[in-house]
C-alpha cells in the first residue's frame, strides 16, 4: 500500500468513525456458514457429500437464566449457504448454530437428522459491525448410501461362538452305500450372449483440470451444472467477495478479468470452483476454494497474488493430468 492509499484509508476510517458517532448506528452481527449432506453418516464433510438447499439453521444463545433460546433462523440457498443477521453487537461466545428442520422436497431424503451444533467464530470487527463464520454443519439421511466405504457403516457385533460339543462316546452306525446316479443326457449349450454396450464415461471420477479458456468455450457450457454463468459473485463466494467486487458482477464477467491481482484471483478462483465440482480428484474441495478465496481477500495484495497463482497451477493440472471435458451434444 503506497502513501496515497494509506492517506485515503485513514480518511475513510476517520469519516466512518465520525458518521458512526453522529448518527448513532446501532450495529449488527452477520453469521454465515454452509450445510452439507453427510451421505455416509460418518459425522464429517468428505468428498461424497454435497451442499444442501432448503435446510433451516437456528442460532441458539443462553439467556440470563442459562437456558438456550433461539435468536435467529435462516434457510440455506441452492449452494447450501446461509447468512444470518443479528441486530446490535451481541456476544456470541456461548451460542451454537444448529440444523433444525428441512424441506423434504429440497433435501431429497437427506434431512432426517442433523449433526452436532457449531459455535460461531469471530472473523473481524469494524466499528459496529461484526462478521462471524460457522464450521460446516451436516444433515444426514436415514441410512448411508450404498457407494460409501464399508468403514463408514456401523459394524455389527459378531455372533457369539457356541462351545463345541464334546464328541459322543457312542459308536457311530455304518451307513449303507449310496446307489449310483442315473446317467443324464448332456445339456445343450447356450447361444452366445450379445456384447454389452460400452460403459458411459464418468468424468466426475476422473482426474481433470481445465483452464479458464476451456470453461468459457460454448461447447463446454453444459458443464456449468452446480453454478451457472449468471450467478452473482457475492452469492457464490460470500459477503467478503461482494464487498470487494460488488453485488452485480457475475461469474461469467469475473472469468474475463486479467492484468490485476484481484481480477486474476476472481478468474482463477471461479475456474478452480468449476474444476472442483467437475472432478473428485481435483486438488481443492469446493468448500476449500471458497475458504482460500476469502482468506486471500482479507489479506494483502501479496497474499491475493499467491492464492491466484496456486489456483492457476491447480487449474493447469500441475503437469499430472489434463482437461477431460467432452464437447456438449
């Protein structure tokens, strides 16, 4: 930050502080997080899990008598994220965010039970505004999915071994010899089975990483499934990204950015998010992409550039794998 930027920032702090004291801003606290479907019921977020839409999350805090009361409740969006605003500047040190209920149509059977509650963590405080984040919450189906590793299933107790019965001392009678089996005619051979059709490709299970130029080609537009080009950057990456890039910019517009560290970070971060949703072997999990993006935006310009370069190397495959996108039909 050069001397002119420092001067502008100092002036902004003075003006904001003066405006806060003159107007008497009441302040507020913002709590954000994500809810995932714990398909294997192992109590943690793994590669088999996905964000849930339509899940209600409540913030419960202790009152003067020590009893937990609901301070606020929000519903997750189609990315599994929620943002809860609490007026004033409350102390959330003893509060817990907990999954309360769900819409069966939205969760597709993954809302029968929630995991443990999580305490909010203070990210930053400025004047009368506080920003909290909550570690990922989970909602679970009634039974684990069939494709989950066997270690995720509850192991049944082995059957008790019955003690062996001591051999009888009585003589064993001699059995008569069995008569020979009748001679059967030879079975007719079955006709050859028709060849099976080739298995369809599973790009999600393959190692794939594509640069941003590939994701902007019209023939690969069908791979924008979880997020679409018209999605807002602030909705996908959160409030910190919305304050930096604005609330109107879309992911498609962010993919065109270059020549400046923050624009490069948005371009490569969006590309990394698309790659993480397209390949389970991509180095970053979708939640990890969003977290690294926000950590970089809260740091200095050098951290922004380092994070953008790490995303760029991952999007290029690091020399270990290539882009496995097939043109859309």
